[in-house]
C-alpha cells in the first residue's frame, strides 16, 4: 500500500521535527518548574500550613486537602480596611509615582541617546550603564552618606545657597524614598526604551514630515505610538521589583510613614518565629497583583503586534 | 475517604476531555515532577500534631535545669581529638576573624565558619537536618527549645576547665541551663538607650524615673531611632508603660504599647544600625540600643568628630529609675549531629580562655562574661571610653529585680505582638 506508506513517512518527519523543536523548551520548562512552580507552591504550603508545636515555626502543608485558609483570610481582611491596607496603598502610590518620574526623566534621555546623540551615542550609553557596575545596595548606602545631616549634600546647600537649615533628608521623607526608587531603577527603564526607539525606521519619520506633519505631530503620531511598547516594557521591568523593594525605604528612611509592603513581608518572614504564614500570604497577594500588571502588558503587546501584522 | 476536619473546601475539578496529546504532555511533566514525590510524601506523613512542648524556660528568679535524654548522651572523657575541619555555625559577623586562624593553629585543625543572619533561619536549617556543623551559637532564650528538639548534645565538663575557672558564677551556672549541661556562655549584653550628649543633653536621660519615656519626648521627634527588631521594640513600649514582665503582658497592655508606638509614627525610625552607625553619624540623637553596639560605635565615627559625647544607659540599673529593662546572653553549644564532638569541646574551651575572649571582645564589642574582664580593666586597657562604662555588664546585673530576660513567645502570643508591630510600623 504505497499511499499509506507515503503519508506515514510524512507524518513521521513532521512529528519528529515537532518533537525536536519543542524539545528546546525543555530547559525552560525545567527551569520554570524547579525555580518557579515548586517555590510558589511552597509559599502556598507555608501560607496555608500549620505551626510546629515545639519550635513554634511554620510547617509547610504540602497536601492541599489540609490547607487552612484562616491566616490568608485574615490577611485579605486586613488588606481591605486594616493596617496592611494602609501599607499596600502607600506602596502603590510610591511605585506609581516613581514610575511616572522614571517615564518623565527617562523618555527624553532615551530619545536623545537614540536619535540625537550622533557619534557620541556610545559614550551616553556607557554613562547610563555605569551605575550597573556598582551594586544597588552600595549606591543606596552612598546616598545615606551624602544625605546625612553633616553629609555632602547639606554642605553644598550651605556653601552654594547659604541654606543652613536644610530639611532632614533621611528622617522618614517619602520624597527621598521615591527619589531613591527612581534613582535606583531608572537605567532599567531607559535601556529597553532606547532599544525600542532605536528600532524606529527613519523613513517613517521622514515620510511623516514629507506628508506635512510638524515635528510635534511626527512625534505624537509616529514616534510615540511606535515606542509605546518600549515604554510599557520598561515600566513593567521597573515596577515589578519596585513592588517587592524593601531595602530602599529601609536605608533611606526606616520611618513607619515610608514602610512598603516588602518591609512588612520581610518583617513577618525574618523577624517573627511563628508568623511566617502571614508573610507568605502577603507574598501571594502581591504576586497576584503584580501578575495583573504583567497580563495588561502582555495583552497590550499582543494587540500591538496584531495591529502591526494587519 | 475521610477528610480532615480542617478541610472546608472540597476541590472541584473541572471536567474536560483529554486528548492523546494532552496525555503525552502530562506524562512528560509527571516525569519531571515524580522524582520530587518521595520527599513530598514523607513531608505529608509527618503531619501528626505533636504534643505541645514541655520546655524548661528559666529566669534569674526561677532557674531551671535542662532535661537529659537517654538517646542523647554526652561524650566520654579523655577521647583523642578527631580530624578536622571543625565547622562553626555562627551569626554573621559575630566572631573576631582573627580568632579563627589562631584557634585553628592552637587546635591543629582547619576551622570553617558558616553564618546565619537570624535565628529563625538557623532553626529552620537545623530542624531540616540539612545543617551538618559542630558548634552552634544559640541565644540563651532558645536553649530550652534546642534541648527539647535535641539539636544540641550535653557537654562533658572534663574538656572545659576554663568554664569553672574564668566565667562569672551567674553564667557558669546560668538560670536557663543550670549546671551548664548543654551550653557555655559566649557574650552578654543589656538593651537600653544610647545617645549623643552634644545633641540630646537637655533630655536629661540619666535623671528620669522612667528613662524609656525619652523616646516620646516631642523635642527629639525625627531624631529618635529604635532597633528594627519587633520583640525589643514592643518590650520597650511595655516597659515605658510600667509593665515589669513583658512575657506575661495582657492583651490590653499590648494594645496600649501599640498605641504608644503609633504616637511615634512621625518621629521614630526603625533600623538595625541606629546605635553603632546612626549615633556617630548624627542620623539619630537618641537610639534604642544593645550595649555591645555602643562599644562598637567607636569604629564608625567620622573623622574629626568628638567621640566623647556618646552615652549609654540601661534603665533597669539607672539611679532613680523605677522601670525594668532587658538583659540577655548568647551561648555556645555542640550540635548533636557533630562528627567532631571532642574538637568542638576543645573549641568551646579555647573561646572561654581569658586571653582569647579578650581578643574576641576587641573586635566584637559584645562582652564575654569573664571574671578578669572587669570594667576597670577594659577601660584601663582602652577597649572602650570611660563614658561608656554603663554599656558593660557586671555579674550582679543578673541579680537585679528590675532585670528582665526575654523568653520565647508561643505562636498565639507572638501573633499579638506582631499585630501591634504592624500597627506601629504602618504609620497610620
């Protein structure tokens, strides 16, 4: 039966090829399972687990049939109307403010480097990348020294402007914490945005000008829409770690009025003996919230690429 | 199949049709997950609710002897030391790095140190059995738990001649472990108030009946630092409100302590370095402090600033003070699973030697309870400034009625403390 043989052979090659190509996903799958799914499940197991009667430490409950959602419920109740809600709201305000500032400062920088810097581009890129050579923690500690009451910033304020009574920067100042977040994360925003701006074909801009658009119109109707995915990508990259950040407010303030959700999670997991479940539950809620942002981003990207295909 | 009473949601699997492709995919996934199953299964089987522990928790007023267990004997006397390396499991930055090569030379073996950043992490590592070390440095408040969980083994005092010879009687036979059955003391410290005389002299901290109240003095709002350690902070607020034994504080007293801390929302900052770094660099004028941090602060002063302005007070001992205050000590112990128990004993004795503990103190700033390391001696040898004499503990401090030692909190009590801490740190 020659026909059967032929179609069988064809099926085999296709099937084989499919398996080979999907085989490339294997390292990724193993990575995801071992380093994401299993730990994520462990967080659930701690959040819904019990407490060791002797050590008074949380014991993860691996069997979902025995999960105890009491702590989770309490955390949710406290998030909507309790003290944790205050902290969560503050975290959201801090992160969105810092992200907006990153956009305001970072967009012109990325735009300049990609389109206007000419042959000095490499130098600008190098300067933007330079902070990466120093550890984030070190950079924050440097700011602690600069901003301390007898630090360099106050000395300059005095010599340059005669300000002898400067604000106490580190005494629980929300502006300083937001500034720290902006300073720490802005390179992560600029780089993907630079890449997106750099990809825009000059011909599209020239076409816009040829068709009579002013330079502002060209920016607003061509450059901005084409770079929007880069903006979204940059925002996602900086917002996700900002939501979990706790060392920036810790180092630059430490005051109750600037505590973020990351501090509270750290507090429950690292300071208490028995209250790890609260920290785990908070971690899960935060992850779900952040995943929501991520989905918005993916949907926007998806829609944009569909539009581009059309 | 019967469900556990705790279960109040039965899983409702969604029905769907499985294709052969789905099956193959799932089988492949199972192949990845399956190797993890035995350990998961083992973990599930361990669930039986154990008996609430019968811990022997001592206080200076009612000391306790830790129980011995037949299956956890001390080592015999006169055994030869084992081969190295000796493995230490210590707090981060909690031993003079110069001591390790010195001890290594003296004992003739290599010594390696692994560190932990908080005791919860250490307990987790020890209870999972993954930690295979010889010497561990538990706080005195964890000794009872470590004994009951059989993390540590009884000591054979024949290997520890320095214990009886050099150590304060109060800690050679301590309230938490009478007869030093399982532990030897490492360092001791109080928790009190550190301040800069040039920045906070008018607070007159030394002249107050309730020195803890200085943290609520509105004049120093914004210059106040407290330890980012919730048990210490809640205890401080309880003491300030006149509670004498925070361990048995009522819910109302805890609530009042939380209220007092909420009042400070705009004036206090919580950090772990408030005293040793914050005072020298003038980030704070008044700081909640462990006594050892004040001794250490000498290394953190900027050039050209007068170090003589630093002060420390332990409110439990201050003249005219009527409030209580915490005192504590950390210990050294030999882990039950140690494969080099003789070497471990020898290391403990090495650290109890007078000269060696002085070398360690020179770096650590936390004070070994050695008979000959008196305040006069340490100040005379310029290990610390004279103004900081109150930061040194003397043996009699443990006998004061106003001295309080922190015991472990059970989960229910800790939840109440943590609730107040969340209130205090949320900043309203």
